[in-house]
C-alpha cells in the first residue's frame, strides 16, 4: 500500500524536484566544509543557514498550498502552526542549556529565574528529551488544527469567514504568548541556544547538518503532498475545492476530507517551524503575527497555487528578494511586497509555475493542430 502511494506521487516533475533537493542537501555541505574559502565555489556558513531558512519557508508554503491550492481553504493562520512547532523545538533547545545560562540554574531557563519562578511548569516536562520534543512538533500543531477544523468544518464555515477566524486564532495565540505568565519567555521568547543532540549549534558541521535535514524534510513533504493529491482522495479533494456542494451531494463527507487535509498541513508547517528555530537561533511571539501568514499566501500565489512545486519556488524567490531589497531599501520592502502581490494577481494569476504550464500546454496544442492540418487536407 505504501509502495503504491509512493509510486503515484512520483510523476516526472515531482521526481525532478525531489532529486534536486537531495542533490542540494549533499552538495551545499560539501561546498561549505570541503572547498577552501578562497575558492569561488565555497559557500560561507552564514549562507548555508540563510538557505536553510528559505527551505523552511518553502515547506511552510507547500503546507499552505495543500489546503489552499487543492482544497480551497484559504488559511491565514498557518503562521500559528509554524510557530507552535518552533516553540516545541525551542523548549527542547532551552532545556539543553542547563547550567550554562546567565544565572547558572540547571533546572530552570533564564527567563524563569529572572521572573522568580520556583519550579518548572508541568507542560515543560519531557522537553529535555529530543524524541518527546519531536513528537510535540507534530502533535501540538496537529491537535490544534484538528480541534479547530472539527468545529469550523462541521459548522460549514467557508470562504472569507474561515480565513478571518484562522487569522483571529493566530492573533489570539500571539497575545497569549506575549504574556510572561504563559511560561514561554514572553515578548523575548526563547534564545541563546547551545546544543542540539549534543552538538554545538553554532558549529559549521551542525549548521550543515541542519541544512541537509531541512532539504530532506522538504523533499519528503513534497513526496507526501504529491501522494495525497495524486491519489483517489486527491481527486475528491479537488472536487471539494471546485464544487463543494456537488461533492457533498454525491455522498462524500466533505468535513472529514477538509479536516484530514488541514491537520496534515498543520503538522507539515510544525516541522518547518521546528527546523527553522535552530538555524535562526530564536523563537518569539512575533512568529505568530498575522502578517506572517499573509506573506505565506503571497509566496504561494507568486509560485503558483495548486502546483506543489510553485510555492517552493515562490517562497525561495520572494525571501531571496526580501533579503536583497531590505538590505538596500529596508523602508520600502512592504510596499514592494504589496506591489508584487497586486502584479501577480493581475498579470500572473496562476503564478510562475502555473503560467509556465499553461504556456507549454498551449504550445503543445498548437503543435498538435499544426501537425493535424496537413492530414485533414489530404
């Protein structure tokens, strides 16, 4: 059954994309660690971390595309799932600091010592183990998405109303995590990480391992997403997107289809957040900001929603542009981002990949008709 699922997922374009990600996962660490800094082919360590961050954003955009591009659910709350996965990993990393913190307290993180906490809260229990943190990276975003979707989809909340309440959920979490009483570091969040799995998080080898893990995780996420959308379930998923009432009339439990897809997407976003935190070195409530979820929508639209590969390309290109543009004209970035979204909506409504596929299909159709014309004349 699993073999059949994987074979369905591997069409030509997906196979090429996965192969490219795996090559990048191996090639970039080699160019960083084995090629001397004087060589033009050497990739500096800070670039490796920056590229790793871009790939986590690409995984987040892919997660959104699964629900928006194929199920018609425009979620403006995926930043919440991303941040929750990041906090789960951040809690593990904070527990690894131990007595090396500013206050030298092996039992409590620095911010708890500063706020005069006497003992570790119960919900921090288990985060000194990596396996538990990895489980929470999947379980916490997945559980939130399941509970939220259970009520929203069974109440048949759709369209702009669903988008609004997903953004309201994200904003509520933003306000909650800003409070010191929550026990997650307040507005400063969690930072000053030292180790991950016993390895120095600042070491070049660790940075490269994190990058490679991110590229492999993105490749696996692409494989899973492709397997879902290319299966019989994926056909029903597109039916829900294009004609929800008709799909419901045919006897399908639309709310269950949406719930499953929304939960898988949230778990994927949580993994992206968990890989983001050790590469960036901090997680704070700002990651819950509603503007972050809107940016993810822009990445997906630019690349081409409903294409799987498009959101990956869109996330990397837009964030690369952001890095360049904010260095040169930081005060104009938001205007440029808004202008980009308007331009894509007006001139590239299918995004980069969607437009390219449309042009290629037209060329094939033109070539077919041209080849058929002499035969018709005979």
